[in-house]
C-alpha cells in the first residue's frame, strides 16, 4: 500500500502549536512534534512556503494593527467625551443645589433678622405686676400679651425664664415653626 506522506496542513498545525508553546519551529522541532515522521527536506519546503504565506499576511497584519489602533482611539475619544459630559452635568447639578442652599440660607437669615427685631421690640415692653384676681387675667389677656404673672411663677417652685422672648413663646401668641426645617441638613443629628 502506498504511503500518503506528510501534508502541508500537518506541518502548519504543528508549527502553530510550537509557536503557541513559545518554541521556535525548526525543522527538527517540527519533525519531533510529528512523531519523527516525514523527511527533513519535505518539512523544510513546507516551512518555507508557510513563512512566505505569513509574510503576505504580515502586510494585512499591519493593516489590522492600524485599524485596531484607530478603533481604540475612537473608543477612547468617545469615553472621554462621555466622561466630560457627565462631569459637566454633575457640576451643573452641584451649582443648582448650591444656589438653592444659598437661597435657603438667605431666607433663614431674613427669618433670624425678623425674629431678632421682634425680640428687640418685645424686650422694650414693660411687664406689669401679676394681678391677684381672675378678672385681671382677662384684662391682660385682652391686651394681647397673655397673663404674665402666671408665667413668671413656676408651680413646681422656682422662677421661669422671664425674658420677653420666652414669655411670648410660652404664652401661645408666638408663631410656631419647626426648627428642624431651619437647621441645615449637614447639622442634623441622626
């Protein structure tokens, strides 16, 4: 029976396997990897043909390398543009939030100024002596300031804070507001 012999395809596969393993595909290395079959001249001829073909592929490899570099450059440019856009968006949101906080701070300062002026006005009010009769309470209450005599004496003993601001706040005449809304979020306790 006739031998089929060594094929170029077998030499090509063996050569690629040796290169993948990090070995140089010499005639002896290819012949040994094939199981010591095939003549050295045949293997040498097939290796020369494969090197010629890979040289032709080298030109297309350079084209592929350039195309890949161009693609990577395009992707890098796109990523940088998207990152810059995201940064601009975040910066605009930050500026909007900062402006809103500045507006809120200005409103709080106006409220403090209004309350300070109100306190200054109330400190100038003269507190009359506590009436002894119930009818006296009605007279003071009708004047718009409430019964101060009852507020000054603490039923549990001792005296209460008698500042005009605390008297107005405890008399029910003061405008009630939520102090948690006035405190900035960074100062709130968890």
